[in-house]
C-alpha cells in the first residue's frame, strides 16, 4: 500500500471509530489530536488509538495492553498482528466494554 493510501485509510478509520463511539449509547468522550484518538471513560481510564506510518499499522493502548493492527486488503478490515486475526471494531468493543464496565458495541458503518 502506498503511504498516501495508508494515511487516507487510517484517517477514515479513526473517523469511523469516532462515529461508532458517538452512536454506541455509552458515555465515552473522545478527542482526535494529530492522528491520535483518545477515548476517555467515566472512570478516567483511556484507550488510545494512533497511526504508525513507518509500519503502516494502527496501534491501540488500553488497560489490557498494547495491540497492533494491520490492514488486510483481502478481508477489508484492520486485524491484529498477533496471529489471532481479531477485527479492530469487535476488539475495540471488547476493550471499551471492559473499561466502561458495561456492554459497548462499536459498529463501522
């Protein structure tokens, strides 16, 4: 993937996450600052999602740990690079649910 294609895809994904958080029905604040998307929960915990252009990945930092996602052109999804092949939005839903203390479902529209 070209650098510009990666940048566009990463930016679109961060925006899609913002929209999913906005419509999930759970109070989660978010802020996108220079390609770093921070989700803040009522208990003060955070999940940080950011672009990593040198390796063309998205990185997620949460209470559960740090996770790296590669874009799969075949699946047309961001998936974990740990061999588990977990899709970004379903994985973020799990992380958000754990940190919010209530079920969170993030859907990419």
